[in-house]
C-alpha cells in the first residue's frame, strides 16, 4: 500500500473509534504524514515496516490504556504488525454544556 493510502486508511480507522474526538499533530506539529499537496494530520507513516505514530484527542473520562490498545489494533489491521506509538495530546469532557444549554 502506498504511504498516502496507508496514512488515509489509518486516519479513517482511528477516527472511527468512539473515544477519539480528533487526530492531532502534537505540540510541535510533527505527527503528520506529508504527501504531495497535502498532509495527513495525526498520523505519521514513514514507510513499510516502520513504526506508525498517532496523535489523538480523546473524550474523558476514559480508560486511556485500553483505548490506546484498541487504537493499536485498528492501526495494525491496516498497516500490519508494526510498532504503533500513541500520543494523547489532549482530553476533553464527553458532553460539554453549550452556551445555550441550562440545567433545570
């Protein structure tokens, strides 16, 4: 699989996890796969058999170790048996109260 297809497929798998709010490039913006004319943010794919690095924002509260394990399984479904590094760049409340919402 080409790096662009691999990065896109991994991004789709990660976005499909219910605890993932979004993919994130990380503090220094390095968790990306640069492609011709675009970047896949939150997924760094270097090449076949190389480690895959993921940056995510997760919903709280969450069993983060279990979520990370699930994300590794999702990545390996697409990329094969490679090392997968997960960086949780932030965590947000699962259902923040919006400006128009009020409790009774």
